[in-house]
């Protein structure tokens, strides 16, 4: 890869990751504190899913200094093979935990609005806790191959941290990348969209739903659409295409490389948008941030 293409990472990603780290850390710690303090007497399923999402963001944001140093140092990885594998694993873990917990929040909202009596009678926080544990377990098990594929690579006078360090693993890595795109992104997207279509249909038909509730639903739908359109879908499409080019030894075009680097920064941006999602769900967080009560 020539220096012109590499410049997109060296000059773009360090400041981008730095800003995202500060915003995501402050926003998610503040949201987590509000969820644990303001919502402790109203510990329902939405709080459980949102807390797990915030915890995932905080855990990953703590690894961003490694990437900032890596790209600022012109892509010289000095932290060793183990740290490289862990960073790649935590990035993917945060990405897919985010996607699945957003799906859980969306389905939970669907049940609360479309089937309110069933939800109040049968859905309990313990069900959300069990679901959360299953999400974490499923994501961690599914992402264990990342620890096999990721590693350091020495193409010349510097050490790189890459998603696939061995040419013999390129075919397997491509299949795994396609699997993650389909199962980790597209299927949750379909479930999330189906949930919101059901919510929108119910909201439009039910005259008893308040204007505030309709605004909260509209804000949630808009935020999730932005997350998928900016952070999730572009990253998966560009990553899969890039891995395909490398597997077939096709010259990695500069525009593909540059677009993929931008998509990595935008994928991390999802952590900064999550606090807005909490505002759409919880009156206490919206009141703390905007100074408006639920009745306004």
C-alpha cells in the first residue's frame, strides 16, 4: 500500500479516535451513572439492556489509546502480539455486542408498545439479565476465531497489527468475515427493522398514545437508522469487499482502502451515539441532559 493511501489512516484516525474516546467515555459513564442512580427504583428490562450496552462501550474505549498511538506513530505497533489480538477482539466484541443489544432494546420496545399487558404481566428484569448473559456468551464464543486470525505482520521496517496476519488463512478469514456480516449485522438489522415497523404501525393506529411517547419512538427509530447507515452497514460491506480483494490477490484500490479506514472510525462512532439512544428511552436521562420532564 503506497504512502498516499496510508496517509488516510495516519492523519485521519488519531484525531478521530481521540475525539470519540473523550465523548464516548464521558457520555457512557454519565449515562451509566444515571441509569444506576436515577433508575434504581425502576429497574426494568430496558435499563438492563442499556447498562450492558454502556459497559461494553466503556470497556472498549479504554483500548483506544493503543490505536491512537499506533496510527500517530505511522502504523508501528509496539505493544506485542497479545495486545494486538486483544485489541482486535475487543473492537469486534464491542461492535457486535452493540448491535445485539440495540436489537434487544428494539424488540423490548416493540413488546412494550404492541403487547403492553403481556409485557407488564410476564416480562421481568431477570429475563433481560438472562438474555444479556446469553448475548455476551454468544458474542464471545462467536468471536474467538478473531484471536486466531489477528496478529502482527512485518512487511518491512515496521510492525503492523492486522486482522489476518497469515496468507494461508485468507480464504478462511473471508468466509468468517461474510459470516459476521450476515449473522452479526444483517440479521439483527432485519429483526430491528421489523420491530420498529410494528412499533410505528401501532403508534399510528393508537390514538391513546401520547405525543411525548410518539416523539420518543421517532427519536429512537431515527437514532438506530443513523447507527446502521453510518456505523454498522458501511463498515461490514467495505471490510468484506477489502478481504475479498486480498484473498484473490487483487490490487487493493486506494479508494477502497481509504473508504475502509473512514468506516473504521465511523464504526467506533457508535459509542458516541448510544447516549442519545438512552435519552430516547429514559425520561430521567433526558431530564438530566435537557432539563425537561416527561410531561413536557
